[in-house]
C-alpha cells in the first residue's frame, strides 16, 4: 500500500487479488464495496488500518502465491465474475477452489484462449492498450473473403468513433482469415466485419502474447514458469496506473 496518501479503492481491490480494476469499478458503482462500513465514492482512498469489505465480506492483504491459468473458453460462457447476475459465468464454469478472475474479455458467442489469475498487477499491465500486446484470432465469415476485404481490415476500419489500428490480416480459406490485434475495442472484429457487410460465423482466439491455445474447449492448464517469466518480461516496462 502507498504510504500516507493511501491507495485508490479500485487499485486496492486489484492489488490484493480480488478482481481487476475494471471489475472493481463496477462493484463500487453498485454499492457492494465498503470502507469501514461506509460505501465509498469512486476514487476514495484506502488508508492503513482501514477495513475493506465486498458484500460485507472482509478483503485481506495481498496473496503471496499467484495463480496463472490459460483457459479455452467455450461459446456461451460469459467472462464475468458476477455469478449472481450471470449463471453462465466463467468462474462457476471453471470452479477453481481459489478466487481468480479473467484478464480482459472474450464475448459470449466467441471461444478460445483467455487468461485467469489472482494477480491484479499483471492484469492491469496486460490490459493497457498502449502496451501493444498481440492477440491472434481465427475467424470464419458468412461469405467469401476477398483481397479487398483483407486489405481494408488490415488498414483500419472506422468503428465506435475511432479508427482501428493497422493490423496483420491473412486469408486462410474461402471464408476464413487470421487477424492479429494490439487493441481491444468492444466486439472489435465483429464490428470491423459488419462495417464491410460481413457477418462473423465463428471467432476463436488462438494466441495471447506468447501463449498459444493448446487445450481442448472447456479445459484449462496452469502457465509454466517460462511462460510466466516471458509475460512478466513483456510487461516489465508497463505502468499499472490508469
């Protein structure tokens, strides 16, 4: 914890391994977080000696043993820790004995690789868009892929009030292509395709950074020491600040 000035409540929940900072913001907005029995405002700081609770359950000090999992998410599973509002949530599906949470999102109709951990620090570093961490996808669309389609996808598409970054796109079949992104806009690939009058029929994430998808659908494995070391090296210069 930062000395004297305290630490913002969302950052605190992230660093103790409770959830990601983004998920913490949602918990705070819903009034599920309390500091010394009081519901805080967004940005309130936790001071030494303060008691933090979520749903009236005390949140303790940072965990010493971090867990890193690579999971092949099936279609229909939602990347949320909210098992009350979403019965098909990723946490209940995996049913891991300790508290973990997903790094980023993979939307419900999509499948493939997603990380889960209790290391809030690395979550925030990986999620920073400016860090340019690669995510690779295999995509099937509803009609034949053309050279014009591949070129336009790679050069950037106007969506959500911005233009997507230039990216690597390669045709792999009559209706399939591979795309490597370094940003994570909401439903980005689906929106990019829709802007060119294509519809995504199947979307699978096959790689995040240095980790390739290598487990069957619905199964998971621990990242090994070499993989964790490589990820930590890749985010070493990243800031965890918002």
